[in-house]
C-alpha cells in the first residue's frame, strides 16, 4: 500500500515538473521574442536567455524519485531511465 502511494506521488510530482518545464521553456522563448522586438537580439542577450533557460531546466527537469537530471528526453517521457520510476 505504501509502495502504491509512493508511485502515485511520483506521478503527481512529475506532472508538476512537466508543467513547470513547459511554462519555463515558453517563458524563455517569449522573453527572447520580446527582447528581439524591443531591443534587438545580440549575442550577449541570446547567451543570457539561453543560460537562464538551461539553468532553470537543470534545476527543474529532474526525476521526482531519484533526482537525477532527465537529459535530452521529450516531455512525454514515460519513465526514468536512471531508476525506472514510472511517470505515467
Ligand atoms: Zn529516477
């Protein structure tokens, strides 16, 4: 029973992480577009926006069970490749 609750918790956590990731990525893109139209896009601004985006992703995009970074996987990830925790 406890194991079942844990699994349920992982799925709920992953939903939140996924939502945050979508919002974060959308915000980073919106920010880049905004800067592009208001101030013009230069290398430094691109680096700052990408840096913030990558930093956010590295903090947020982690397995809710083992806390390992879920690198280079699509958002419809089914389970953690590190610990095998199921997300869906
Ligand atoms: Zn994991």
